[in-house]
C-alpha cells in the first residue's frame, strides 16, 4: 500500500491546519479557506457572495375594508305543534293524549 504524495498544502505552519474545499475536494490550508454563505468552507476559487436579491423583503399591504359590521346575534324561535314530544316542547303547548298516525 502506498501513501499518497504530498501536495501544496502539506507543509508545517504553526497554528494552521489542512482543510478540504467542500466544492472541489482539493486540500488547502485552513487560513486560505473562506466560509460560504451556505455554511461550508470553500477555496478562493469557489467562494461566491450571497446574491442581494436573497435579502429583499416585500412591504406588507395593510388595506382595511372600507366598512365592517358585526354579525347579528342568533335568534331562536320556539314553535308549538301537535307533534311536540315531552322534553322538547314548550311548557303549556303540548296536549296530553294526542297521537299522530300517518
């Protein structure tokens, strides 16, 4: 088994270490790398600034309607019929002994 040969970045520089470009895979010294706007480190050749259009924010439209009104309250109307059963009839409305036959 052979050991890979030494490259341009394989030299001793105190306080620095070797790093690999995320895009091209070549080895550089970490001090030569730049952080890409997506969070990974790349060499100078593959570094690109973030596009200014990524920072554009639209102005929110606040257009209220010309007039509003609340919903009316629900109105419940009780009805009385000969078919009203005990428990759901209005007091004094249902007649005892009434039977409905179809």
